C-alpha cells in the first residue's frame, strides 16, 4: 500500500497598504512591531523558513525550512509587501519552492492564488479572468516557473472560474470535501451523491468542464484533521499531529492513498505560537518512522492520476455554510464575538461597490480606446507594470498596447485609467465582508480602494461619483451607533487617507523643518525633486520655504509646488503649500517672508504665509502617520527629558523608602511606583540598545527592579534586546572567528536566560546553526590536528551553542 501525506498552508493577509501611498503605515495595535504584516511575519512567515526540531531535552537538533516540505500558496499582495520589507523571508520562500522541486520529482510545492483574494463566483467574467491571469503572472515573476495549481480565495468556486483557470493552464485546485455534489468512476454512467460527511478526500478527482470540454483536477482536503489543526489544539504536540495524520489511512485499501489537510498558513505560528515547530516535528516524525511519504499535489497527481470524476456544488466556500452568502448577505456567518450584531450591511456594501465597478467600466473602455488597442487586454498585461514600474518596462508595455507613440500627459492618462481598474478590483478583497462590523479595518480598507477609484474617475472625467456611491453605501447600517452607516464610515475613516500631489508636497514641506532631504527624495510612492529652498534659524524658531517637483511613481503625474512653513519650537506649525504659478510670485513671497523672519517679526511671518497661501495652511496632522510619529517624538524629546528628569529625581530620592515598604510588605504609593517603573524601564531600554552592552549595569538595574517590585515592560524590553542580539549575530556572521565577540554573545545569552520576560533569539540561533553547518567541522578538525588557535575557538563556540541550546556533532 502506498501512503502519502501532504500538508497545505494558505498564507495570506488582508492588504494593509494605504492605496495612495502603496505602503503600510504605522499600526499601533501591532506594537512593538511597525504593523501587522511585520508582526505576523515575525510570528509565522519567518519562523517557518527556519523551524526548530527539538530533542527530548528541548535542545535544537535541526533547523528546517518547512515550506520546502509542505504545499503552500502566498497571496500575491502579501508577497509584494514581503519582497520590499522582508526580503530574506521572501528569498527563503522562493528557495523552498526550488528545493521542493528536487524533492518531489520536479514538482514545486508553491501554488498560485487568484490575485487579490476576490470571491470569484461573485465577480464578473472579465474580473475573474484578470484575477487568474495576474495571479499566474505574479507567480511566474517570483518563482520562475508556471504554476501547476491555484488556490481559490476562501475556496469559493464556480464552473466559470474553473473554466478560466483551465484555459490558462492550471491543472488543479483544492476544495473542502462538502463542496462536492456527486462523483463516479471515470467512464461509467452512474453518479453517486455525496453525503453530509463529504467526499472521500484520499484521491484526486477530475472535473469535466461543460463549456469548453477542458478538464481540471481537484483535491478535497481532510476536513476533520484540518479543523483539529486550526481550532482544536492539535498543534500543541508535533507527534500527536503526526499520529493523527497517519491514523487517517485505511489499512484495508491496497491502492494509493493521500492524507492531506488545508488550513490558513498563519495557523503555524500566529494563531498558535510555535505551531511551526509542531509542523516541523510532525514531518520529521513521519519521515523518520517511514510512516508515509511526504509529497505535494503535483507529484501525487503525476504518480496517481484521478480515476474518479466529480461535479462540484457551485457558489460554495470553505468558510460559509450558506454558499458564498457571507460576502453579500446577512447569512448568519460571523466571528461569534458579538452576539446580537447584524451583518445586514454586507449587501449594500457589495451593491455600492458593484455599482462603482459597473459605472467606471464603460468609462474606462471608451477613454482607453483612444490610446490602447484593446483596453481589457492591456488591463490583463498591466500586471507586468505593477511588478516592474521602471521606465524601460513601462515603455515596453506601451509599445505593445498603445495605438501610437504617446505623449507624456497621455501616458499619465493611460496609467490613471489602468490604476482605476486595479483599485476597482482591489476593492472586492474578501476580507471587507468577512468580519462582523462595517467599521472594521478590513472594510475600511476596501472603502479606501473605492475612494481611490472615485478620485481617479473625478480626475479623468471631471464627474464625481461619490454622491451616488454614498447614497447606496448609507443603506449599510453599522452595529455601533456612533458610526451610523457606511457613508459616515467612508467620510470618517476612508476619505481622510486620501492623498494628492499637493498633500505629498505638504508632507515634504513640514518634514523639511525636522530633517534634511537630498536634492531628490522618495516619499512612499512619490519622488520629490527640490528646485529651490531657503532655510532660516532664529533661536528656537525655524523657517523653510522653497519650490519642488512632486511626481507619482505610479501614474507619472507631476506638479511643481511652492511652500513655506515655520515652527517656533513647540508643536504648532504654520505654513502652506500651493501649486507653483510663476517665478515672480514665488520670489516675491520668498523675499517678504524671509525678510520678516530675519527681522524676528514672527507675527508678520504668520500673516504673510496666510496671505500668500490663501489661508490654505497645514500642520503636523497633515503628515503621513510614520513621519508624524517620528517628528512628534523629536518635538516632545525636550519635554520628555524634563519629565524623565523629574521622575528620576523622585525615584532616586525615595528609592530607600520604597525598598523599606517592600521589605515590610506595605503597598507602595502609586506615584512612587509609577516613577520607579518609568525610570527603570527607560534605563533598561536604553541599556539594551547600546552598541556594547554594559552587563554589570544591566544586572544592577534588574536587581533594583526586583527589589522595588517594578513591573517590567517585557514587550518593549524584549524587542530592544532582540534587535541588539540580531545586530551582534550579524557581526558574528561576518567575523565568525572573533573570540571576544563569541564571549560577549555568550554572556548576553546567559543574561537572557535569567530575564523575567521572553527575548526572541531566533535569528541568532539561525546564524549560529549556519556557522555550525559551514565552518565548525573544519575548525574542529584543525583543533584535533594540533592547530594552536582552533581549540580556543571550538571551546568558546561550543559554550555559545550550549547557551543557545543547540546540539553539536563532531
């Protein structure tokens, strides 16, 4: 009997990028990380690239790339973020697919995904085609090969989508077992209905597509084990996980069987901490006990093509008991966290977005025909520009699709049209409907995409679609009285994120008060070319004014702006930004404002700025979130230093009293405890961030915190020390024979073991393990052969390994 096991992970996050900036802004809820993508990468995506297999004593015996031994897909929008922000993780995922091809008979483990997680049965045919096409092209761009399989968002399926997938060369997909309607052995005439328990998931099935005569294969995952992994704690023990998989085989069947599961990939680390290790150990257990062959879908399909055909239940999904109603109706599917809440808002939300898509489609087609041979073919190929926005690549795209050579302003118009279409698809990302409340961040995100569509339509055609859109959206009632309805939520949460070139200029101008920009600077997806600038200082007051060219890297649209901003040493900022009119006006403004500033006539400076910028003024609130936080920190530094000094004086004066109170088991006054917590946490955070750690000073601070019963901020302290350890680990990678560095790292590692909070040493362990695999054997051999320096290195390297709990073999 041939026994195979395949574990599939669907790795995906809702897009979090500001649609106008093309990047994720600071998210406080992800603290201490910058945003949730970064946090989930640290908890899941990254650990699975180097997961630990532990021995009986809890020491690391092996580090493995889980992705190379499972089947997986990543959302293209997530990989795009990862390529820019976590390139090492991105590279490890691509490398895992290459390794899997060697392991699985030439079949890579990575699957493609319909591009932006749109519920495909609810899309029109044109969008379905583009979603599949973009998903394939993004996959080819990253993995360097054609995908064999494709993941359908929420496994939502209909025959039209399968037809399009088969037409574009996709061989298989994965569905839930209850999405099968009936099956039969290939070539026979008798169909058998699938019961409530679902179809037999241990074999692949063939779907004959009626429209084209093509076929596509489908694997139905094991629902019971998948559920146990995702929701029932099966990942608490890797061996139990492995045994559960093995137990699913039918010992009485002589034919090949595939036990396979599918869950959200975030199960392995984000939803279940250290779930990656349970996954790694389960695969290790199966392989070492020869209980089954680990495989992927492509390899199994080649070795064991389907002998059964199946008909699916159309318009069904794995996460809705009512078909695909979760994404268009108040079907009853929700998180369960808010009993009594209604999801009746889902229908008007979809109605509003459908109206917007259907309204801009003919506008796009008619206008694009002026410049493009086939507007919809051009939209399909636009993925090539999204993946590479270089001028050379854009020119190749236009050479292929333009009806004639286009002027610069015509190119801008074409790019705006195509961006309008891109966002008209992004606004249908499934997460907007999945959760309980229309004011949730996922729904606000899709409303921001809709806002970008409306903005581009206004700029291109001059007619505002917003009023009609909001009329429909106002029918989507919030469960939270203060948020009223979808229209109110759009105005309150989505529209404030809207950006234009002048707002980018305002950001540049205000931030120029606090940092020096190069002549050409990049601000998110915009470039700013400084054409002229004047800077003045007068005590704590600072003035900056100038002229600059702001250009979108996405649409190539540009505008020249003039600006003038002043700060008098406290949070208030006065100034304005406007589109450049002529050189004479600009020079006059610059001379008068700088003249008043040089005379220290600050009221006149403010009056002139107000006069020249027509009362259109900006302040810190007009900065993009990351820079806003950074500059507020700069402005607040002196204030915080003063407060910190006061706290420090209070603490130092009363520390003996606090110790006495502690010894006598008498509660400490809250004000003294607050001072102690602030001072000791701040001091430790600074000490952990030093280039060279003063371990004696750190130990003294920890002892003081212990004696004063101070609560330590483990999240921020652990994060600070983690970053320092990673920096030192990189130094060790560059200078692996530096004995003093090895000794210092070992001392810090021993300190970490004694801390009352967790410090992530994952990257340091990876670096050590890499050196263990690359140079340890050679230096150990040299020590055995009498090399004078090698024994000391081997001993010190071994001590660090013991501290990191990593096993070594000679």
